[in-house]
């Protein structure tokens, strides 16, 4: 995951995002894990409400 402050430009035609971070810095960065969305949404949405 890269912070939006590192985005230089987005090319929709090429389907690319250009960033001002080196490939080496990205490879050395710690891994980022996102928990599954199902559990979080189950706690906040009430689908039984009328």
C-alpha cells in the first residue's frame, strides 16, 4: 500500500499509477494486511430492519 501523497499522476488510458517511490523502497516496506470486510460489516449493518 502506498500513501496518496506519493502519487505523481494517474494515467487512465494506460491503467497506470505513477509514484515518486523507488521499487527498492516498496520491496523493503513492511507487509500490510487488511482484515476481511465481512466481519466488520456484519457488526454495523442491520439487514433485518424494516
